[in-house]
C-alpha cells in the first residue's frame, strides 16, 4: 500500500476545503474530523489577533460572509 506523505495530505485537504466553499460551521467540523486544528485569521477583510507560533497541523482561516475564502497552514 502506498501512503500519501503528511505534507501532501495537508496540501490536498486544504485544496479540497477551499474548493468546497463551505460555511465556517461545516468547514470546522471537517477540519476537526480530519484531526487538524483551526483558527480564524480574518473576517470580511478585518484581521483578527492571532499568535505567531507555527503549528504544522493548524489552518488559519479567512472568512467572507461566513464562507472560507482562504486557508493557510501554520
């Protein structure tokens, strides 16, 4: 059996999440079910206060009208 490396799995997960254009509630459920963490980095263009620590399994989400428009690992 060929396993997908963790970095590629994260990349694929992020791409699928953004393509789906999910509302925040549904998206965060999917993120948590996949075993990842999340936080909100911006809402409707307004930056939120976030720490600068880097976590490889955490997505920082940008929302527009409660829909995820961007997601960055860390």
